[in-house]
C-alpha cells in the first residue's frame, strides 16, 4: 500500500487492487446493457413463470409457504451463482488467451494478488448490484416476507467469492474454452436444478441429497430462504458461513497459484 502526498499533505492510501477494479468499472459503463437480460430480466421472468405460473398449481405451497415466496430466495442464490461463474469464466479466459489484459497488468507495478483481488472485487460488485435489483423487484411482487431479506446481500457476496475464486483458478488452468462450457453443463446446471432452488432437497434420494449438501449453492439457498421468510435455517448459520468461507479461502489460494503459474516467468 502506498500513501500519496500532494503539497505536503497525505491523501488516502492508494490500494493497487483498486486500480484493477476501476479498470473493469470503466468497461462496465460501456457494456452494462448487454448483461441486463441474462443477469436480471431472465430471473424476474423465471419468478413470474415458475412462481406465479407453476406456483398457481401448488395449492399447499411448500412447508406451508406460498410457492412464490419459497422460490424467490432460491432464485436469489442461484442468480448470484450464475453471475459469479459467468464473470469468472470467459472474461478471465479472455484476459489470458485473447485480450492478454492480465499480462499487461503484470508488466506494471501490480502484483499477482492485486490483479486477482481487483477482478474478484468487480465480480462481487456485479453479484451485489444484480441481487439488489432482484430484491427490489421481488419485493414489489410481495415475495419477501421478512425485513431480514436484506441479509441476503452479504450471503450472496460470500457465495460469489466462494464460487468465483475457485472458478478463477479453474479458468486459469484450462487450455481451451471448451472446458468452460463443460463447467456450466456438469456443475452449474446440476447445482441449480438439485440444490434446493426449485424443490426441497429432502425429496431427493439419499445419495443425491448429500451431493446437494456438498455444494456451496445449497448453503446459500438455505440462508437466503431463512432470511426472506424470517425462519430458522435447516443448518446452523455459523456452519453455513464457515463452509462458504472455506470454499472462498481455498479458492483464493488456488487462484493465486494458478495465476502465478501463468503470469510469473
């Protein structure tokens, strides 16, 4: 960290990772319209289609709760997951293989940790802004039953880090973008379908149920559902948070190692 002095007065410390974060913010100002449908409008349409369409046929709701209200927290978590993975795959791969942005950054005084941290911070920014807008719209639908719904924001931030950090490492490791499509096909889509977003995990066979419990998405879904419904989560809050933090910590170490392998000669 460097403290900049102007005319004898110390200004705010300059954090190198902040410069990386600003780089992606400048790019977002030009491209944000292209991501509105996939990261915001599509989940809202899913709320209308599944929550109000299919939900109209679920007379008893789920666990005594209207299906729309039960579905929304699952969509909050799954949307955060998809935004985090989407921003941690092709953009990262492009920075290595096509645009070579990371190599230009590493040629500057930036360290590998600054490059990874700044890009991860931007991914979390994308996750938080998407979910904040999502909460606003679903609140207008009357699908948020508790003021604790705002607690979903730190939950999805932790989920985003728990997912984005290991995906950064995975993307830095693969040699072609075909592996990125496989990640969505064999990890993201199954997680979205079977981690408690659309139906209770307890309805799955035992083997699949424990696989669902092992995913970071289920832990975020349980926390988000507890927050929006104002109920106690199935597992302990501390246990959920520690599990997600473990994913984030291990992912961070793997990402640093993978980036150093590519950028440090």
